[in-house]
C-alpha cells in the first residue's frame, strides 16, 4: 500500500501525531485553545508544562522516524511545526517560571528554586 | 554532548508508598534488560556503525533511553522514599536497605548489581543491530511482566505502559536501520579493471 507522504501543510492538524499525543492521556492544548478562544498567555503553569511534554514527545518521535525516513516531507513539515511551537512555549515558560536547562540566562540563579522532576514538583 | 532538561519525558506522580513494587521495577533501572543497559549498549555501538542512518538512530534512541532511566528511577524513588523499616523488611528489601538505604542503585529484581556484561558491542553492525532488536523485545516483555505485577496501582501502571510502548517504536526503527545496512551489503558492486588504480564504484 502506497501512502501519500507529500507535505500537505493545510491539513496538518488532521494527521496522526495529535491522536498519538491524545493517546498518551495528554490533552492537546491546541484544540482547547481553538475551542475556548483563549490565548496561550492564559495557560496555567501545569497546562504549559503538559504542552511542553506533548511537544517534546512529538519532536522526539518524529526525529526517530525521520532518522530512518529522511525523505518524508510530511513528517519533516510536522517536525518543523512542533519544534517551532516547542521553542516558543519553552521561552515563554522559562521567562516566568525559571530555567528548564542550564543554558537559559537568569539575573539570579533560579535553577535551584524549583523542585526536581523526580520529586513530582514538576509534573 | 548532552544538556539536562528539567522535565520528565512522561509524568511520574505516585501517591502511595509501595516498596514491594519498587523491588521489581528497579530491574528496569539496573537489570539485564533495563534502561541503563539499553542506553549504554546503543551509545557504545553507534561509534562503529557504517552509515548515517544507523549512527543517528543509535545516538537518538540511546539518548531517549537516558530519559527512560530517569523515569524508572523516579518511580522507584517515589515508591520507597517514605517507606518505614517494617514496610521495607516486608518487601524483602532489608539486604538492599543495608547497603543502599533508599537510594536508587542499579540492580536487577534479584538484587544483582549492574554489570557491563549485560551489553555487547561486537564490532559487527549486523550482529549489533540484531542484539538491539532482541534487547527491545526483552525490555517490552519485562515491562509486560511488571504491568502484571503492578495491576492494582494505576499511578505506576500509567508510566509503565508508556515505557512499554516506546520499546515497540524503537524495535521498529532498529529494524529499518538494519534493513538499510543489509540492502546496501546486498547491492552488486562493480569493479573497474584498471591495473594501476582499482576503483570501487
């Protein structure tokens, strides 16, 4: 069975990756944003973290797929989309809640302030 | 190099202490088919791979396995951090407690400390990738046994199911990388007959 793997940016929301993320019991924030009409600035901290995890997962999953299917433009296009969204939301999150990596510049050393992921503080 | 990300790949939020489950789940931390063995296996094998696809997939899956190691460590930590001495004894963890307290130390469910003998780097890309395929299946089978043992604890089941699913995806990607190498080896080679300069096309 030959599937069309050409990029089709307009229909990008319809393809499987979002279903995959929903299957992880992580709500797709995109859908919520579109349906309730609120914007990203109004997301709570927990919602932002959930979204970051969803996007990180999508980016990793697509990267592994692209490693063995480098010519798949549909997957490449999705990887670009989610990578950009991930960067935007990580920048926003870190500005308010402190660094997610030690590469984020701070005026004061905020790396120590938040609980570590294994302590359940960062759900 | 690597940069630490201050998030778990998938959430681990366990409300109840249960050292009995920690005692078996720790096998995916430091056991024969655990995440530490997986990560070291792939990150060591990547240096000798003949093509870009195999190098990339070993590098990227080896990296994801480190995130899984952190998740399994988090599960074990959250299941034991508030355990009483009685609970630890009842779970059969008195010997573990003697040597490690409630630190997370890489051992198998049977208490055998982690050893590099669990992994292989054979100096042969076909042998290595076949080993990786088997490793993913063994890890999947281990997670299924853990899912049976943890059936009554939804907080533990949820991340275990996620981890099991990842083994299946990794198996798929390793299969594709192996097929690429085998296809390349199977292509016909043509040699130009030039006495002074034998060229491979």
